[in-house]
């Protein structure tokens, strides 16, 4: 590949990245690309932390290969899933995106609540 082609590839890649970030900015109704990057950082930090928490929790409970999948799944849902939601808010607060994540949490809780409402 010639230097000219490398420059074109870098330009195209930069354009695609900016286009992707701008699409996220519009979808999430954010004001700047810095906010988009902060939101993505919150998701990355939260995901990484939850992996660590799950490993710690499963080791603490002495879950291993012999532990039934259903028990691991129930434990994950009861402990790790709520931890993920709280960590989103905590990291969102630390990175100045609490309002964004609080609105997402309220929407998710509302949808989950509808699952348990009695149908007429």
C-alpha cells in the first residue's frame, strides 16, 4: 500500500468514526462528542468492574465447574445485575453523565415494571 493510500484509509477511518460518534450523539440526544465519549467510557468501566465483581462473588460463594448453571444464573441476576445498574449511575456521576444514565435507568425500570403488572 502506498503512502497515498494509507492517508486515504486514515481519512476514511476518521470520517467513519466521527460519523458513528455523531450518530450516537443524535440517538442519545447529547450535546457534544465529549459527552458521547464519556458515556462510552462509563459503559466500558462498568462492564469491566462487573466482570471483576462476578469473579469475586463466584469465588466467594465457591462456585466452580460443578455448580449448576441455574444457580449461577440466579445468583448473577440477583446480585450482579443490580450491581451493574448501580455502577452505571456511580461511574456516570463521576464522569458527569449522571442525568443521562438516570434517565436510562428510569426507562428500564418502567419497562421491567410493566412485565409484572397485571393485564386486564
